[in-house]
């Protein structure tokens, strides 16, 4: 095992050395697509991330001419941004596409092929719009959406509003993920368009299951989801329009969950544990053996009792 590990490292170092050893050749002949592929090969990423990069690669060069990396200017990426916006892509998707190219330019800078990254200003223009999508739902809206939705969308929303889990994590859940006796849901997988992977940050976690969510899952005899993310997403958009609720992303359910807990003064390490955040994982070690105290369980029960509204 250790031999294979060192052999893989050696191969990657060899590729990088070869690139550094002939910078003039790369500067004259290498195109952006070549640097994009090299950057992916040199990265320590999961297979599903590689699949995502394949999709980003294909989309990027559907709208952008592939030419020598040293010949790109800011104008090229302003034009790309305009094309992607006119195509109707979400700004989060656009940022992913441009960030994919940006990583290749950063690699080229490291190899002394170019001195500036022409995507930087374009990415900065996207940040305000992405942040504006992070809005929350009112409790009255949550209740309306849960009562009037149906089928798998309704079950998805129950999970989303009552657990704060990511969409891919929810869609990967099965009946075996749920512990009805101890009232928790075990998040171990994440479903993407490319298949099943581990959750973000490779962190499995337990999430407290409120009584209303438990009742719903038992009532429908939940087994698993059959619909895709996009099917759920478009049904969700139609439901918001039906209720005259300003359009929000599915991820807004996660922000709603976090905001609700924060406003009710739930302990921050516990919130981080529930959401699967990595940045304060050291603080959340307090919960590694006994995730919820009785006091915390009572507080969560009160917060998620929508019968009051």
C-alpha cells in the first residue's frame, strides 16, 4: 500500500517536473485545455469531483475558444460571462465554470508561463449575486410549503427544513439511514449527477430527527428517493410560484435551518455538527460521544414544533 502511494506521488512529481523543465515549450504551444487537464491530474480529488471537472471542461470550451494560455485577456472572460448569462445558466454554475479555468491559469503562473490571471475580475463580479441567493424562509412559508407539496418533493422538504442537510445528502438517504428509536438520521453519502460519493469534507454525521419529520417518514413508509435533483428542483420552483414566494434556491432551506437555530441561541458547535461544517470541527469534539444532551433535545423539539404556527 505504501509502495503504491509513493509511486503515485513520484508520477505526479515527474509530470510537474517535466512541465517546469520546459517552460518555454509550454508557453509557446500549450493551450488552456492542456493546462486544465494537467491541473486535474495533479489535484488530490475524489472521482466524483473529477467527473464534475469533466463536465465543466466540456461546457467551458463550448463557449470559449481554446488557444495558447498566454494569449487570453480579461475581455475573453467578460465575453464568456456574457455568453453564459445569456444562456440562462445560474450564477453558481457560471462561477464553477470560470473557477475551473482560473485554476489552470494559477497553475500557469506557478510554472512562470504567465504573470496574471485574466479570470480574477470576472469572478469578483459574480460574488454579490451569489450571496443574494442565500435567503431564508419564514416559518409561515415553511408550513405552507410542507402542507401543499406532494410526493417526493414534500418528503425532500421535510428533510431539508428539519435537518439542514445538503440536497445531495438528502437524495442519498434510505430507510437504513434513519434510526426511529433514537430519533436521528445518519448522513454518510452524497448523491450527484455522476453517482454516489461521500459527504462534503468526507464527514459522516448524525442529525437530530424532529417528531414531525419522524411522523411523516413513518406515515409514508419512506424507503428512498427515485427522483433526480433537477426533477425536485423544478417542482420546488413551481411550488414557490404557486404561493407567490420570491424564488429561492433549494440551498435556502439549509440557510433557513441554520438561521433558525442561531436565532434560538443553539450552541454554535452543535450547529456546526448538524450542518457538517469542517471549520470548527475541533470545537464540536465535545459532541463526539454524546451528540445531544437532554436539554439540547428539548430545545430542538420546541424549535421544530410547527403545530404552534
